[in-house]
């Protein structure tokens, strides 16, 4: 393994985690809710791909996006909206996202078994092209470009459309937005839809390099992205994206450069750093937000 | 008989069981300006929040043109033609002035006449046009207040609720503001004006209710302006 390949790996992993971080950050922005069940959306998308292996790739991907968006909306409708209506506390909402996460994992286990399924969609992207004597797999390029396009598209949706303006306003001060006539359910629904599309994209891109789908597959992805989100800060979507990118990049670099005996410690180091950040900034994790005292809906 | 633009009937607002508004009856007729003054913590903002659906009324009812707003979400109340200029303005400081104004469109029932409404609001408050591309957070307090009122007006409301719009404004600016409100009323907008500046409000509004401790204590007309004894007694009650 050399530097060129390590950097290519790191950039594409960074793009992937940037997408996850934005998906989580978008929902956090409007609901002040960290959705720990976000990774299970990615897992669901991966299962869809595994079971549509014989389909033409575009159709399988379309199916994946549709299913993940639907599941994201189900999460919102069935779990989070009723709790929000009941005026559940932020802590209760957070616990609910854990519950949804475990529930979905249990469903995957019962429905698809523990041994795992294999995704073959877009497997041909594992072939490599050569630049300056460095072999780079196509998927790295595709992931980086797709990630950049999706982030820019999300930015355009937020910055150039009326509903995007409503989402930005709701993220800053939801109560005032509603007083102005912004529909809470629409804004939240849209953020879940976009988060779902991003999760589906991650399903497609991630499974090319990691084709084995298991019920718990989404958990480390969520936690790693959250590390990035914590590092970057959730107050701005771009900082969350950058944080996600940074964590993916660092993880990709070390994953390539360290020997395999050393890399087994990598997750422990990353998880450890979450604990450290939480310990050092117990209340101030998302300090700028709390300082502004924005209400949750 | 025509229904009043806004009617509160025996309205009570409770926070965690503790009453803040204890049974208020109040009407704003079409094109009227009604004042609501009272000391800190009297329940003025709570009353307006109940109208907007931000807090549910514990007892009583709120009607807009006879239609009960019970159980309505804030966005639904806004889309029925009620606009609130909240206490403390609640401008989106990281959005531009133009974006803040565009947020006001959210409650419009129709986009007919949008350009004319914007032109009207810009003529009332030139700041929203002159600083359109600036971050709203960069405006002065008085300019932000103007933006907050402009944002409420572009929704084309029938009923305008203002929560202490004169807060932090110089006295001459307040006079201009009140003159602007009179102009807004000329367009058929009914106004409920919550204020700390009791004397100015009493002199200006068609009638002014004095609220203390969650109850209406006194109702005064412009002719009563300067009658400080009655007012002081009501404040202290
Ligand atoms: N969200 C809330 N939760 C609990 N209590 C509240 C809440 N909002 C207001 N109160 C209480 O209700 C009472 C009335 O408050 P309200 O804000 O309506 O007064 P106000 O007349 O608007 O006062 P001010 O002139 O200071 O704005 C106060 O005792 C206040 O402490
Ligand atoms: Mg108040």
C-alpha cells in the first residue's frame, strides 16, 4: 500500500462519512434529535441491494432509494412524530431512536439471518485504473464524485428553494418559523426524505467495497459519523459534513497505512475519542446551539 | 351581526397547572386597534401565544371571525390570517433581510397581489429594500423591529398581533411606528397591540385594556389618556 492509494481511499471514505454526517445533521438541525437509527436506514438499503442482485443496477438502486426513503418516513411517522406530539423530552426522544435502532436490527436478524447477505450491485467498480503507476479503484472516484454532487445538491435545495429556506429557518428557531406559517410536518418530512436519499446513496457506495450485509452493519457507520459530527459541530451542515469527512479521511488513512495488527485498535481509539469529547464537553457538545436556546418542536 | 375579527372568550392559559392568564374576554373589531397594557408578567405575551396556538388555552376559546381556533397549530392559525410580531423580534439573524421577508410569505393564502404587498411594505419600511442582501443580524434593533413587522405584513394578515413593538425604540421612533400602525389599520387590518408604554397606547388605540395578574382590570379610551391615578391603581391591583 502506498500513499497515493491511501489518499484515494481516505478521500472516498471521507466523502462517504460526510454524507452520513449531513444526513444525521439535517434531521438534528430541525428536530434537535440525533437519530441513532440512521445507520439502520443504510443497512436497509444494503439488504434491498442484496435481494435485487439479479436486477439491472439502475433499477436496484432506484428500489434501494425508494425503500430507504420510505423507511425514513416510517421512522418519523411511527416513532418520532407521535412522541413529538406528546411533548416528549429530548432525552426520551433520544432513547426512542436507540429503541428504533435495536428494533430494526432485530427485524433484520429475524428476516435475513445473522450470516449476512452479499451485495453484487456495481461490483465491477472494484476494478482499477492506473494513474502515475498508482492503481485506483473506480469506486473511489465514483464515491468521491457522487458524495460531492449530493452534498452540493443538498446545499442547493436548502439555499435556493422556498422549502429549503423554511428548513433553514426551522433549524434556527422552529417556534418562530411555525408562527410565520411554516408547516412543521413538511419541514421535518423533507429533512427525513433528504436524509433517506443520502442514506441510500451510502448503501450503494459502501457495499461496493464492503459487500457483506449483516444486521448490525449500520451501527459503526452511525457512530463514526457521529464522531465526525461531534468534532465538526452540528450548528452548520457544512461543519458537520467536514467533520464526517475528517473522520472518514483519518480512518481511511490509518486503515491503509497501519498493519492489520494495529488497525484492530482503530475503532477502539475512535470510540474512545467520543467518550473523551463527551467527558470534556458534557453540556457543551453542541454548545452554540444550546446557547441560543432553540426550542425543539 | 358581523363577527369580530378576533374574540377571546374567558381565556385561561396555564403553565404546568399554574395559571398565567385567568379568564380574559376581549374583542377586536374589524379595522380596530385595541391596546393591551400591563406590568411585567401580567400575561400579555401568554395571551398572544394562546391566540397563535403556541400554547393551548386551558379554558375558554379564541375565535377569528367567529371560527374557533381550538387545537390549531401555529402554522394553521397563521394561514388563517393571524400574524404575530413576537416580543424580542425573533429575526433570523443568520439569514438575509430578504430571506426573513420571504419567510413571511409562508402564511399567505394566495400569491395574488404579492408584488403589490411587498411594494407597500417596502414603502412603509424602506430598510427591508435598502438592506435586502444584508444579514438581518447586522441591522440595528429598531431596523430589526421594522423587519419583524414587515415580515408579518407580507403574510397579508387580517389580524395583526404585536408584542411590545416599541421595545428599545427611541420615543420619536415610537411615534413613527404608531403612525405606521394607523396606516396599516387603514388597509383593513385589525390590530391587537401589546405595549409597555401605557400612556402612549391609551392615547393611540381605540380602547386599551389593562391586564394585571392574568385578569383585565380596566378599559380605557383615548379620552382617558393622562388619567394616571386609575391606571396606577389597575397596575397595582
Ligand atoms: N413558557 C413558560 N413557562 C412557564 N411559565 C411561563 C412561561 N411563559 C410565561 N410564563 C409565566 O406566565 C406569567 C405571564 O408571563 P407573560 O410572558 O405572559 O407576561 P407578559 O405580560 O408578557 O410580561 P412582559 O411584559 O414581561 O413581557 C409569568 O408569571 C411568567 O413567568
Ligand atoms: Mg411579554
